[in-house]
C-alpha cells in the first residue's frame, strides 16, 4: 500500500527540497590565484664538502644533543640547567599546552553533546492573557530531563576542518618550541665559547703584562746606568698600560658573558661566577659529514612551523567556504515535566512530576541556511584566503632565510679553518724566532730584553689564535643551528618541497 501525503506534508517536503537545492547551488565567490610555495633553491655546490678535513660518520646529523660534540662537562651542565629553568622554554611549553587544549575543544564539535537539565518555576498567568481558562491563576511547574542530546551533522567537513586547523597549530607550536630550544642552546654555546676564549686570553694578557713589567724594569735600570734614554722607558710604560687596559676589558667581557649565561639558564648572576674552568674539545676534532644532503633543510623547526601554519590556514579557508552551506543539527531530550495550579487541590507537584503520565520526550531536527548576512561570509572567506597567502609567503621567506643561513654558516666554517691554519703557521714562525733568540741569549749575542720581546710576540700570536679558535667553534655552532640542531619534524615525506605535503584539495580549491 502506497502512503498518500497530505497537502501540508507535500508542501513541507517541497520546501525542504527547494532549500537543499538552493544550498547546493549557493554561490561561493572565486578568489584570486592563491600564493604558491617556492621550491628549495639548488644548493649542490653549497652543501658539498671540500674534503680537506676529517669527516663525521654517517647517520643523522647534527645529533639531537649537538652541544655534547664539544666534549665539555661544564657546557653540558649549563644546557641541562637551561632545559629545566629557562623562562622562554616555559613560555613555549605553555603555548603548546594552549594549542593542545584547542585541539580538544575543536575535536569535541565532532561528537554529540549530552547533558542533564532540571528546573522549577513559580508564577502567575496574566488576567489579560490569551488563555481565558488560566487568567489570574497561580502555578508551579518543574521539569527533569536526565538525558538531553545535541548534535550537529558535519556534512560539509567544517568541524573536521576546524579540528585539522587546530592540529596544524599544535604541530606549529611544537616546532616553535623546538626553535626556541635551538636558539637558546645556540646562544648558550656561543656565550660559553666566547667566555672560554676570553678566559684563555686573560691568562695570556696577564703573562704579557708580566713581560711588559720586566721590560719596563730593565729599561729603567738601563736608564739609571746611563745606557739608554728615557724614551724607551716612556714607550715601555705606554705598552704596559695598553696591556693593562686590554686585561681590564677582558675582565669586563667575562663578567658580561657570565651574566648572560645566568639569564639564559634561568638563574641569578651568582650562579655563573665560577664558570670557564673546563676545557673545550679542540676545533680540529669537530667534523662535518662528507656531504650535507638537501633534505637537512627539512630538519629546521622554523620551516616546519611555517609549513604547519600554512596547512592550518588552508583548513580555515575550508571552514569559511563551508559557512555558505546549510547547517543541519539535531536536538533530543527525554524526561518528565508537570505543572500544577495552586488554586487546585489534589496531589502535590512532586507526585505529578514523578507519575507515569508526566513522561515527555522531544526530537527536533533543524536546518539553517544563510541567505543574506550583509557580506559577512564573503568578508570572512576573503580574510581567510588572505591569511593563507600570508602564511605561504612567510614560509617562502623562511625558506630563503634558511638557505642563506646554511650557506653563510658553511662559508664561515670553511674560511675560519683556512684562517686558523694560517695563524698556526704564523705562531710556529714566532716560536722559531723565540728559539733563535734564546740560543743567541745563551751564547751572549743578544741581551735578555730581545728574548723577552720575542716571548711577548709569541704570546700576542697565541692571543690572536684563541680568537680564531673560538671563531672556528662558533662557526660549527652556526652550522649545527642552521641545519636544525637535531630537530626531527613529523612531516611524512622525504622530499622537502611543500607541494608534496598538501592534501589533494589544497591549495587549488583555496
């Protein structure tokens, strides 16, 4: 038997079909062509290693705890303290927790909402109301709904896109936390290397000051004996004061590095006053791999963060487009409710409420179709498309900056090696001159003043060598930081071009 629909039922069904057809043909404005991701520029020559130095073994490089490559227990202790107490890391962790909480908030939209409601009302009907029978009557009512359900059907993927956007922001915050850690550890390593070089230079400056005092004493003795003029004494005083100023400047710089390290590890200045007593691994023993593959750029947390934010922006564009389509939801409840007039006798409200006849339920499907909202939806879609373009261009800028940093750091690493070798040869030559001077002093061909002058020249070359050794170590820090410092992202591809990481609809449906 075929059921016949009444005219009202046919009208309601026709209206529903009409609204669905309108929603299916709703006009979503086309935007401009979205921003495009840059491909990683070619860097084969930049990343290739000349092979003059020892190379690191194969495997993941740089290692996760890259600072341990320097073989310094004091530096390792500073890093361990900073990982626990640094304020910037705590802020980054709090932002990550906030992003994780937003994932839970957006994920809840995909689930039905269940709650229980109850209420009671005491009131009076107006004597001028529509209900003639209840005019002027006092009443008391109550309801208990132990189960109430609300659910929004995600036909167009809006809620799913919101969840994916939150997941993208969470991943971006994880990468941002790794970037904060990378910059922190890099700053600590640089400050510590500077401090170690300064401490070694302070020792050399003190030795040079001692030599200058000896030379001044000799010149003063020769002046008293009438062997030399007072000009040599004046010049010796000037050179001694020059060394004294250098020594004072080194002490100031050492205090600055100690105070900086105290701030970076999250402590007060007193905690770092006894630093720089350890020794660093020789820069000659620090090694680069034979070749640095282009994929190492994918280990940079700033690139991963920028890409995740672009992904999140793309999902928000999808959300904005879904706002043009109808929203379908469902509300149901099961419970009891009752109303009693106070002018009537009989059973109490509680007896009425919990009687079988007070049982009630309701099922209310709903549909909302946006027809006119003053251009709000189009404005929101345009804003989200612009946000996506901004995120893509920020990724492109970050990529170019990363490429530049890698190229600069490798150039510094290679050139400081060459400069350090040249300085080593110059120091060897000074040592040979000192050896000749000692021989001439022992044989009586030169006086002690000439030998002290040659000793001072050797110390001065060693002083310069400490700066260049620090530059070599700092160049290694730059290389490790430029290549991500051991960060491993969760981008599920071995190719570093972002086009390979996009969902099928992204970005051309933006």
